């Protein structure tokens, strides 16, 4: 789970706000219900106190206190504590301790006032007791104080049960809201994920592709349209740059050809000193190098803008690799290198033969340049499922780790692997990558400095390819 994702943060915020709102509602409802229960208890005590005063204490004067006690005990009152006192403080009746001994009636102090009031007694038992005082004046003028009381036991028990209900329901509702929010946000983010996947897939090779536009009428649709408009502008700029580079490269070929002809004409028409011949020879080498750079740039530009599209045909990649390597035999002999071919038969691909041959030449040429004299190079052609690959491995000087990611950049050079004196122009691997992209494939390098390099070119296998047989015994050159 990505803790920084929009989905997680929105869900966490939504769940947190929902839980907070539910908690505030629960606290407020709990407090309100507690006040409601206290009010019910107070009203019950008031009712009992008034009932005692208006019925029992309305008896004639000649009645004894025992009559009042018996009348109180005969009737069913909700109050667990009842005390009746005269105005002078003499006691008429005091209820017995409750069966659970939760409080002692004798420890409940007497408080007299001008009117009715309720209070909490905290020291008569383990829990607080609500006591209601009711002053009563009977019809014969006798003044009494009727006190009724009860513990908060039932109230607190009800609140305790309510707290468990609120907690359980709140937790369930919060979990349900979080999972519901997670699911809902996931559905809402699906167009974003689709846009992200398409955006990651689009590269300079697939620059014609565009992002999906969801028909939602919201900000996502507007974002997709805006990004597609930006991609259109970038593609147009890319096309303009490549067309400009291709035009420049094409225009440079004629002046370079003329310069080369003029230099050769100077050497043929007039006797020259050794110094002049060296200068002309050096100039011709530079002209040849510039011509190669121009040709490579022209090929790259045409591949980039899709104008270089030779006819594709069904090609046996192994046979093409073998024939190309045989044509380069003299380069291997000149450096005393051993080439080992590992060619699986019937590895057929659909491609442009001239471009695939250029890939093989570039990869083998790099391996030859940067291999030690007397070393060995291995050329492999095989397939894995629906992909064909060509691999060139050498045991040469290798490439440093910091340079490896930049080797496909145009004109990139390293101190060891790409020196100016080796004759390279820094465009060979860029051309290989462009050809791979035009064939729906890819190319990558693996190298250990001082131990050699392995280059792998991979493109889709043709559907006409038959069953792959075991590799033939590798011939050696």
C-alpha cells in the first residue's frame, strides 16, 4: 500500500472526518441522554415526595408517627431512600438500608430550604445518590420535609450499555465508511490509472499514441484533452526538429562530396610535398568522418520521423547474422579474434534486411574495436517464446557503470569505450536502438568494466517461425 497515494490520503481524511463527526455526535448524544436520565430520576423522586406529602401527611394531628411509617411501607414507591422530618428537625420516618447495602440512609445529611431542590449525596455509599427535598405544609398547618432518593445505578448501567452500543455501531460504521470510501475512490481513480499507464507507455517511439479521454464531463476529461493537446504540440515540434536535422544532413552531403573531390584532385594534378600530402590525407580522413556522421544522422532522422521504411520481408535472422559475420571476416583476422556463432535454426522475423544487417554490423564492430587482441567474441541468435534475439558478447575492456546508462545517447563518448581514435562517431548504438524501435523491439547492454560487454537486440518473432530446434554446433572463425 502506498501511504502517499491520493487514494490512501483521501480515504484516511474521509475516514478520520467521519470518525470525528461520529465521535462528536456520540459524545453529544451520550451527554444529552445522561441529562435525560437524570431528569427522569429527578422527576420520579419529585413524584414520590409529593405523593407522600399530599396523601400520607394529610392525616389528622392525632395520628402517630407509626401510622405514617406503616402507610409509607405499604405503598410502592420507586425511591429507595425516604425520610420525613418535621420543621423542627424531628424525625418522623427513615427508610431502612437497601438489601444490597449500596448506601446507609443514616449518613445522608438533612438540608432544608425554602423550596424544592435536588442534590447529590456522595458520602453515604460507594456511589452518588440523588436526593430530592420537598417541603410540605399539611391542611392542618403542620410543616414537613419529605426527602426521597435513589442511586444512579440504573442510570449508569443504561449509560454503560449505551456507550457499548455507540462504540460498536460507531466502529462498524467507521470501518464500513473507510472501506466504502476506499472502494468508491478506487473506482473514481480508475481513469487516472488508465491515463497513467498510457502516459508511461508513450515514448518517442510511440509518440503518435494518445491518452484515453473518459467521457465523464469532469476535470479528468479536461486533463486528458489538455495532455493530448500538449502531446500534439510536442510531436509537431519533434517532427520539425527531425525534419530540420534530416534536411541539414542531406544538404551537407553534397558539399562534403565536393570537398573530397577537390582534395583528391589536388593530389592527382600537381606534385605535392610530403607535408602537403599529410595535410590533404588528414583532411580526407576528416571529410570521410564527417560524411559518416552525416549519413548516420540522416538515417536516425528518417527513422525518427518514420520516413525510412524499407520493405519488410520474412528473414532468417540466423542466416543473416552468419552471412554478415562472414563478410566481416577480415576485421576479425586483422585483430586475431575468434568469433563463435551460436545460431538456432528457423528464427524468422519480419523486418527490413538492410536495417537488421546494419544492427549486426554495428554490434560486431563495437565488439571488435573494444576487444583485446587475440580475444574472442560470441554471436548468438535464438528465440524465447514469441521474441527473437541477437546477442553479441565480448571479453574486452568493458564499460564503467556510470557510463552504461548513457551509451544510447547520441554522440556520447567514454574515455575507454568510445575514443575518437577508434573511428567511431558515437551514433552506432543510437541507430541500433532506433532500428529496434521501428521493428517493435528493444536493445540493452550489460557490461562489467575490465571483463567485457554483452549487447542484446530483441524483436518480435514472426508467426511463420516453426518449432525451434537445438542450436547447431558452433563453428569458429
